C-alpha cells in the first residue's frame, strides 16, 4: 500500500516559521527606531560588519502586547502533526492534530470519489428540463423527492429522507441550482484529532449549523460477498443501499433488491469520512443521495449535521450496528465497547 503521508512535523514548522519571524522582528526594530540611536559596528565571526543599535522607548510609548508581536498567522497549532492529510486532493486542507501522544495518523490512500469496481457501468440518470432555476412545482428532480427540493437556499437539508435526488449531469439547470449541494464537495474546515479512547476522530474548526453538509463517506465500493472476505480489516466498512422499503417515490434500478447489497470499504482508500467515530448521541446523520447514476443499490453516503454544532466538538454519527451480529472469521461474536461518553451510551458499538 502506498503511503501518502510524509510526516515532517519539526522540519516543516521550522522552515515556515523562521524567515517570517525574522522579518517581523526587523519591522519591530524599525517602529522603535531611537531618535538618537547609539550604535556600534563590531565585526562578526565571518569578518563582516554587524550593525548594533540600542533601542529606546519614546516617552509615553505603550508596550507592545506579545500577541501584537506574534502574528496569529505564524502561530502553530499545538499538536499539529500533518498539515494536510489529503495531500492537496481536497479544496480545503485537513490537518491532523495529536495532543495525546506522538503518534501520526495511520497511512491510507486519500481519494475524493468512490472507487467503483471494474465491472460497474453507471446508469446515467434522466435529468430535469429546468433552464433557469429548479423549483418545487415544475422540476422533475423535485418530483422524485416527493415534489420538493430537499435543500433550502443556504444549502442546508430540510429533513432526513430515505433517499435524496440531486440534479445531475443530464439536468439543464446550472451548477448553482440549489438542488445540487453534496456534489460540490466539502465546504467546512475539518481536522482530524487523536482522542483518548476512540482512535482518531473528526471535528470542525468553525461552528456548523444544523442541516449543513459535512462530507461523503468515500472508499472502495464492494459487493457484500467481497466485503465479507475482508473480516480482518472491517473497521471501515459501511453497508449501503438500505432503508428504501418505506419509499414510494422515484425510479431506477436497485429498488427492493433484497439480496445483492453493497458496502463501502474505506480501510485502504478513503477520505476524511473514514475517521468519523460512532456516538450513541450523534450530531451527524448519514443521508443516501443519488445524482450521477441512478442505481439505488449504491447511493452516495452523505453526512449532514443533525443539530447546531459548536467549534471543535467531535463530529459523530450512529453506526447502527446490531449488537451480537458481527462475527470474526471463525464465526465467533465480536464485541466492541463504546466509548462515546454520552449519558445515553448503550455501552457497545456491536
Ligand atoms: C470508521 S473508524 C473511525 C475512525 C477511527 N477512530 C480511527 O482512528 O481510524 C471505526 C472504528 O473507530 C473506533 N470507534 C469509533 N467510534 C467509537 C466509539 N464510540 N467507541 C469506541 N471506539 C470507537 C472503533 O475501533 C471502530 O471500529
Ligand atoms: Zn436543478
Ligand atoms: Zn434536475
Ligand atoms: Zn456510546
């Protein structure tokens, strides 16, 4: 497996900081240029002249607060160990922060789009004919959503649904159509951080309002039979294409298929979504979304905020495992304790 991370914690910090810090100090000296400077010009170790000035405070001049001297721009975050785990693949950098120990994040291949199996030929969805903007009444895509666009004009999802249809490549509406949200990718500045009890987790640097799109759960798309063979590394498997039994709307393949399920495996190939932990009182939820193909057996898994979330609060969703149904390769029931810390914690992930 390729290792995309290059952990150069100390070197990076030094090369970023040093020249800028020097420049700053120079400006500070100029601001405090004495009116009658006393100076001397001794020779340095290499024989060149070194200009030395004694700085004097102008009468009444206030002292500079340390935060004015140290610009925020140059402050490094405590525990910062990777500048960008995406290696430039996402539009927004995602840092890794570890204030618990000196471990770096595990290596995996960062991808931004689902990897479909070679045999898979996507069925292109039919589009709407809305030339200007899509609206609840006339748009064919809104009709697939039960006659309403599922997002408001700020891009927030209005309510959780079994399946959301966004406008897609065959629609005549522009990219700015408000029925296109998750397909434009992440907008929120996330970081991964080391937790005490749950490995790495994800949080946002800014506050998040309820209904905001967070990120997709991206990985390799596998048939369930293939996923079952990966029992040794099952921590990043996400069963997809479920919960449609109560849906009366929409068309396309994959409805009520029952047996041939699919799973997304983010163990080797994945995005930031692979780091989001489970909680028994989650603040996110997983929403099925279709836009670029119409096979309901393999919707995109899009994570949305289920409530207003303050900055730096861990982002979590409910994994929905059924206890006593996860087995190891010998058929023994696997038990995983939950450390979500919620007062409503049931004690077990599975
Ligand atoms: C999809 S990964 C989440 C990211 C993971 N923490 C990491 O460091 O890569 C799922 C795994 O994280 C751990 N995990 C997630 N939520 C947890 C929780 N509430 N309590 C204990 N472990 C948890 C479990 O090991 C689980 O199998
Ligand atoms: Zn549209
Ligand atoms: Zn459309
Ligand atoms: Zn719990």
